[in-house]
């Protein structure tokens, strides 16, 4: 029996109102903004071409005027694309949404062709005159933006080449990314249990991997694998194509390491990234120690991959949407009334899309949009306590993005390495409140274990994902187009060291790389999660030590956005992330959490 189900949760009806960007998919203001931006871009090119990249550099007032106009123009031309992206994420199977996304991207590319010259001229200014300009007080607001552009100087191509790459990306990389999103969102995973079969979306079958009944989890894992296998040919081709495209970009831009562009964009040295990942890998025994504890608590002789997120006790409480809202609001407000008031706006003004519906993108994200508007959050709320943590996580992003609007569109977004700071910190605040709300020892142990598993997923699993990407990009470069089975082997070899002999990875698990969007959307993103989690564990320790005195410094950090390098901003709080020994603090705290779980389990 095949039964199609309608997804549901207590968040039904909780959908975002995108009206602060545009009124509808047919809003004529979208075309007006794109047309106006094109006219401004042409005028910008006419006004400033040939006046930036001079031997002595431009006058500071001319450079300031150019960058100010560029910032305003960039916001106007990006706003329609951002709106189209949000519409598409909320309902990927609506053809009108896909058509708007294509149209806005195409027109944005046409506009941007008139702006490419600016970066290329700015990086041609010799270092001496450039440093004099960067020291001028009137350019202080844009100093870091201009510095970051110059860091890319060895990797820029000629203007005609840059224009070709920009235009061809629409039918190249961007097209394949969209194909991936729509394919994964459309997959129906067969879930067969107790004599019945249901065809589920990704977010719905994912819920069953957290079921207390092992047979349900095993059925969900089989269905997940089957859904991916049925789409393996297309998804394998998409991955092969995008990895090759990335290699081509790296070759053209003279990057020898496929992760180097991401590291440069993140303003972090490759050596620091490697030190971070190596430090995490040294703590794999802690991961395996925890999984041994979980196997004992679940009374399982062998833990399988589909057991990793099983609840310890089947009677664990659920949490409906109103209670989740209240819990998260109170957590942020207790830390800072200002932060609490901002979080409340997200709920009151419908900036969150949390309901389950067909065609909606899986997972969760917070889009910063543009400073003249505000962030929007997408998630899929399924009434689990874990979803409360997801809500707190995305609202942390939203708080960060809301506060950083003051530094302007060109610098409001942070590198990925610090983009997770507020989100993980918000999770920790909410986790502490949940512990207070549920004093029962069994519930506390269950929540602690859930938090440990989330931390492991954010730290150790992200290192595994990064190692897989390294293997994938190397194999694609050395061996040519890879088969699904070859990529499956790379995936399993990357995962095995973390799980050791404690967690048996089933054959079906070898296919589970296919749905992970970070590999597609932002290559080599994943280590930033580990960076952010370990950084936040250090910040939580500072908060415990400094109390209320920490709060304004933390909010100042968020408000700075990307207006300075991460290590500069964090040094103001006494955190030195370029010190290899720094990562040990957070890793030791994770080890302490496992110790605490072992002690709680022994006392039951």
C-alpha cells in the first residue's frame, strides 16, 4: 500500500511574510529596481572607469564617493535576487518561483558586468598609494572591505575574462546548484513499516531517524538510502560537474589547493584550518567513548549509523511551537533585554518560516537579506526538543545579521568562520534554560546526550565532511569523472576514523553524501562549523567568568559584522584563534560533557 502523507506539525501556518522585500512574485517593483540598478551601473562605469587604477591612486573623496555608490547600487541589484531565492526555497516546485530566480540572476549578471572594472582597477593601485588611502579617516568605514579586495589581487583575471566567467556561471555552476536543490527537494523517500508504505520528503523521513523504536530507524535509513539510490545517477553527475568546475576556477585563479579560495574568503590561514582539524581528530576517542556509553544505555550490543540519534528514553517530552517560541525568547532576553527584543520581532513580524510543506527546501538557514530590510529564517519544525535548538541557532544568526546592518551592505556579512558564533552561542543559552525547565535526572541526561550529539555533529562530523571534500576533489582531479561507487568509498573512508569500531556504518550509509547541500552551495564550508562551535565554547567560559560585563562586548562583536578580520575582532574579547593551542579549550570541554554524561548515567 502506497500512502502519500501531508506533513504536519504545531508550526502549521507559521510562514514568513516577505512583503518587506516585495509584495509578490509579480510585484512590478522588482523590474523597476533591476532597471534602475542597470541605469546606475552604467552611470557608475562612465563616471569612475579609468579613475581608480591610476599610478598614484584616486583622490580619497573620489574613492569614497565610488564605494558609497557601489554599496547602495549593490543592495538595489541584489534585493530582487534575494527575494527570489527565498521564494524558491520556500516552494521549490512552483515554476513561477524558479522563473523569477532565473530572471533576477540573469539581470543581476548584466548589471554587474558594468561594475567588475572597479575591483580590478582598485587592486592595480600600487601598495604605497593604496596604504595611504586606507589610512585616511574618511575611508575608515570601508577600510576592511577595500583591504579584502586587495588580498584577492593575485587571483583576479582580466576584465574580459571576469565578465565571461560571470555570465557563463548562470548556465554553469548556478544552474547545477539549482538543479541539485530542486532534485533533493522533490525526492520522495519510501518508508515501509508495520505493513504500510509512505512516500516521505527529506525532512519527514529524517524525523524517523530520531524514533525510539529501532525498527523505525532502520526502516527510515533504508528508505533514505533507496531515495538517494534512485537519484544517484543525476546527483553523481551534478557533484562531478561542480567539483570539476571548482577545479577549473582554481586553476584559472592560480590556487593550488581547492580549499584555498574558501580560506582566503574566511580570512584564515590554511595552516590554522589544518591545525583545527588535526586537533579535532585527536579527540575521536572521546567520540567513540560517548558512543560506547550510548550503546550501553540503549542496551545494544552494536551501534549502527541509524542509532546515533536515537533518544535514550522513549518517553522524552516534545515541544510545540508556542512553547519553543517562549523558551527561546526567554533564553535570549535573560542574557540581554536588547537581544530578547530583537528576537521577539522575528516572531511578531513573521520573519520565520517554520511549517512543513511539500516542495520546501530541507534544513534551516537565516538569510541576512539587505540592511534596508531585515533577516528571514527558514526551518522545518517537527515538535522535537532538538528543533527548539535549531530555532535558537537560526535566531542567533538572525540576531547577528540584524545587529550588523549598521556597518553597511558591503561589510555586514562575516566570514564563515565567525558566521556561526551567535548561532551556537544562542543554542548554549537555550540549552541551559531547557536544563532548568526539566530537572528530572533522566530528562537531563537525555538532553545532555542530545547536546553532546549536536556538538559532535557540529565539530567532529564537520571535520569528517571537510576531509571527504578533500578526498573528493583530489580523486576527481587525479582520476577524472568518478562513479557513484567510487564516491561512496571516499565517503566511507572519511567517516570511518571518527566512528572506529564502535559504530558500524551500514552499506547503505555509503550513499548519504548525496543530499548534503554545503558541498554544492559553498565548497569547503563545513570546517567553519567546527571553528564556530569551539570558539563559542570559549566565549561561554568568558561569559561565566565575566558575567554581565561580557554582554556589551559580545553584542559589539556581533554589531561589527565583517568590518574587521575575525582575529582582530575576537582579540578585543581576549580570544586568540590563531594560537594552535586555543582549540584544546573547547575540545576539553566536550570531553568534560562526556564525563558528566557518564556520571549521570551511573547515578540512575
